[in-house]
C-alpha cells in the first residue's frame, strides 16, 4: 500500500539555509546541499527547498544548489519560492528538481497552473496554499508569506487548482506556522475531503503525534516539517518509527 | 559499453541522467541523445517519459525515424531497452490520456486511468509503494520483494499477456508496475528517484 510521506523542508536565503539543521557533525551549518544529503541518507521520503531570497538577482543561486543536490540525493526534490513563469520552472527542472511549488503566481493567475501542468505534466506541479482562518470553518488564501490578504476562499481555491491540473497541494496554515501546536486539522480535513489530489500538510508541527494527527485526522498524504528536524529534537527515523508503532504505514 | 538516454523533449530527464551517471562506473558511458545513428550503434537504451501519454508519443513521432530505430533496436534485434514511467506505458497499443492515442505496440495492451473507486483513492498515485515481484527478473536481482519504489502517475498499463508482468503494486487495485520480455524492460515507478534500491535496479540494467 501507498506509504505516508515525511518531507523535511529547508528554507534557503541567498544560497544559505536559514532555518537549518543544528547538528554538531555538520561541517558547514549553512550549506543546503550537505543538509539535504543528511536528510536523504536518513530516510526522508522527499526533500523540499523553499527559496526565500527576496531579490531576483540571486535566483541563480538556488539553481546551483538544486543542481548540486540533485547529483547527490536520489529521492524526489521539490523547490518552491519565487516561481513566477514557465522559464523559472524550466530552469529548476533542468537543474534537477522533480517538482516545483507555485504560490503567489497561482493565486494571481490560476491559468498559469494550467499552462504549467500542460507543459510539464501534473506530476511536477505543486500548488502551495497559505491559508488563514477568518471565521468558523472558513479560511482565506494569503500570499507573500502571509502578509497579503487576497479575499479568496482557500477551499474553493484548492478545488480550482485541482481542476487546473495541479498534481498536489502543499497546504500551510498561517495561524499554526511556527507555533509548534500542531497542524490546523479542520483546515486539512476540509480540503482533503473536497479534493481528489494528494495534500501535503504544513505548519505547526511540534511533536511526533502532530504527524499522526495530520495523516489520520486531517487526511494528509504527506507531512512537511522544518524546525522539528532542524534542531535535532527528532530525527526522520524517530518520526517514522513513531508512526509505524501507531499503525500508520511509512517507508521504513 | 554505451548507454543512451533518449532525449525526445519528453519533459524533465535530469534525474534520470543524474542517477545513471551516479551508477555508471568503469566502462559504462552514458550519453543523452536523440540522434538516430548514435542510437543505432549503442548497446542499451533508456526511454524516459513524463507528462501525458499523448504528448510523449507525439514528441517521439516528431523526430523522424526515431520510432523505427527504437523498434529495430528493441524488438527486431532484442537489445536491452528500459522504459520508465510513460516510457513504459508507450510500449502499449493504445493510450487514453488526453485523447485516444496509438502507442508503440511492442507489448499488446492498453493504458487507462487508474480506477480511483469514486474518489476513495487520490490521484495521481504519488509516493512510495511496495512492489510485489511476480517473476524471476534480471532487473530485480538482489532486490527484496516488497521493496519501496517511488511512483507518480494517474494511468496504468494493462498488458494482455500477463506473463510479461514482473511486478505489481497495491493501490486501488493491483497495478502493473514492471514488465519484462526478453530484453525489453519497463518500470512504472521511478528507479532514478527510489533511493538506494532504485539505484540498484539501474545497476542491474547496466550490468545486463
């Protein structure tokens, strides 16, 4: 049967990991390639890079990182952040990314999702949705790292990106992100019930049982986390063994 | 030994190139090409494929003489060829993704959408799934049954002759995930993205 995926996410800024692994054995704590390799060797099911470089001039840096990582990591690599046009996607895929994650550009123009999935195949188009709760069972899409309100309903938007060819949805709760209090289960449950493509849960993991809740209660196909792994609190293996002990199938 | 990864603009083949280059040791030379003369004279072929069945078949057909050359290589001369994902699916007679499209017709059968049982199963089938090895296969030498492989697809190959099936995987039904006949091999999963086990499969192909 299909296994639930655990995906560590590395935030990269100007070529350096900002929220990164804090392991003592690291030669260079800011090197994204080295960190991706550690995750891949320790059983990560996929690796995710989020490029938070603000300026366009530094876009080439992430391409170079992807190129180096892809030569050493033989698990799927997803890259997001600043993906605005077909050329951005082409560049990332040619460098060795397997999937790209589109956020603001998809909100601005959902037709871009359609164009991209038609050109490259749905298998490599992930749409990242940042959602914030506005009232009971109602969430709104935000862009620019949660700064910009769009007025778009998150559930309706999720359905719309599926219709336009997205292969997966990376769903981040802006309310939960960074809180370590667990995923927004209601948000996850609502979106996984209303869509037929895999949903990756993101934002809020603090303990291992949050992974369990995301998968079992929220219906997520994959769980993404950053800080819980970076600071060495838990290893990927700990998360997998915990889930396995609770009868959630994972790749061991 | 010269191995060619066929580049027919079928989408992203960087990962295939990276993993084959990683495994290719010693006398194996990996080349990426669509040149017919190069293909004719090589020892092994890798046929990747991403995107839809139709777009892959159309791209293959757009390179003059390519389909005939591949057929002569793999079917007439029975030299080793490995199809990956849509590369495998194209072995079929017909595919139904986007529009009804004629395949290469190397292994009789069709490529249809996975039955997701009215939404009970998510599509695409993305992630790690176990393979159930069905027959003694050169590709699976030293690969344990129930090994995990990385999948990403919404369509499945249904061959008429079940004896070509070398492995299946369990999703909404038993999905054919690997075929083998003579020196013709195909995997629905992505060995190039399947960690160390996937690299082992690539090594097995290169060692044939």
